[in-house]
């Protein structure tokens, strides 16, 4: 979500003040080239469908009639989706905690990717395990019903480790890790590991098979680079579908008509899930981490001799940062105080007025 500044000017005791308002409107496919799937979870998905706001029709569906994701606080003050474990699997001999999952069955434009970017925000909950699946599109050729179709498939998961990995399956090995992300959980070891995370984090992978390179980005910054050694990546399943929040295995997306899905269920929150059919640059990945913002106005009023009061509307569960600069040509913004937690009403800061000086202010949401 790119940060755009729309300047609104107000004169106050010789000081000009500007509030920067990042654009909160949904990005269109015209300014997001190659964006093939985008779940922002801002639409009502309580009826069992998640809208693909990229415009490419990759709707996410509810396939378990008794279980579905719920709306929760997402990143930057918006809405996200919550998964929570609430029972055990009953359609297989393996006893596993069950959660919710999303199935995407229209794979046009994402089934095969030679260049691509996969990105999502996630916060792992208390029910997370070391085998949690985020996006599952692959299966081992050793166990697949159609081994030749499973080769080059992929999965974004925890592979029995406390950190997230991007796994690929090729024709000669059961699985291979392309990249990992940091171990950002509360307590990875010990007799009672806590594999939850305290905050949302942005997990992004960019890959180019022609250039033979994959890069993992953590919160918008490069973390790990590796070779791919595959001609393309693809989504595999005997009945092709992309599983979000569980392991697809080799079955259908419908719950109960076969043994799957039965493991790898996610617990926690996700937001802003994206799949591109091109390799985003480092600058573009950083832009995904740049705070988006709800439409808001930074109000300015006198606060006694030599001071001004800046105030704005807030939401609970969201943090805000006021920043200032003296020269918009260099655009070096400095924080004014510390981030403030939203109260659900108005937050405010007091700033000094300096005679014959010009200052600019903006407010934005922080992760």
C-alpha cells in the first residue's frame, strides 16, 4: 500500500502546517501491474466469500460449512481475518487441531509462475504449531497421486520449525527450502514453546526463475537470498486449488468428502494477501510495508501563547505518529514525540510556534 501525500494548508500565527494523508483507497490493477490476487479483507466476508479486489476473480470460498474466518483488526487500522483453533479433526485417524481455511479454485494467471511475488501480513496466535500452513500449493512427488504434476509446486509454511519457510517440491527431492524468515515467535524452545507472535509482520518472497533468484523480505527489508533451480513454480493438487490456512494435501477443497484437509491449520490473523505474476523490486516491497491510512484530517488550533494543538480522530488498536519537517523539497520528516495508541476518540499533540518559521506536519499509522 503506497504512501501518497495530499497537502492541505492552514495558516496559523505565521506558521504554515501540512497534514500528509496517505491514500486509503483500494489500489487498482492499473497502478499495481501484475497483481493477480489480492485479499484486503475490507469487504464483508461473513457470507463465506472473500473478494479478490485485484479484479481477477480469484474469489476465496468457505468449504467447511461449520467453520469460517471472522473479521478482526488488521494492519494500519483496517480489517483483517482471524483464524482460531476450535476442535479436532474428525475426518482422519490423525488427531489434529482444526481451524478455518479459505479455498481458491480459480487459478487462472497464478497456476504457473516463472516470475512472481507472494506477500502477506500475519500474526500467529496461541494455537499455532510448528507445522502451520499459510498458503499451500504443493505436495511431495513421493506421495502425490500425479507425481509429474506435483513437481515444481510450492508451499508457504512452518516446516516443523518455529519460523516460516517457502518450500518447493521438485522431481528429485521430497522438498527443498528456498528461503526462511526470522524466528520471531515468543518462545521457540523449551518444554512448552510459545509459537505465537506479538505483532503483525509482513512476509514477502519475490522470485525470478529466469534469473534463478528468490529473496525473502521481512517487514519490507531483504532477509535471505537463494537460487531457485526450477524453470517455474506451480499450484498442485489432484483437484487444483490454493489452500489458505491449512494444508491442501492431495484432496479437494470441500471438507468431508475425502481425508483432507486434516493438518497444518493456522491460528492467528492474516491481512493483505497478495500474489503477483512479476518480481517486485526492493522499493516496491518496502512500499507494501509503508503505512496505509484511513482518510483523516489533522486539525490545527491555538493552544495558548506560542503553541498550537494538533488533533485527529483515532481508532482503538491502532498507533499513530505525528511527524514534522521544515522543507518539503528535502522531505526529511522527524517524529514529534512517540507513537500514540488510538483511543477511539481524539488524540492530540501540542507543538511550539516559532516566529517567522514554517513547519509542515503529517500523521500516519504505524505497524
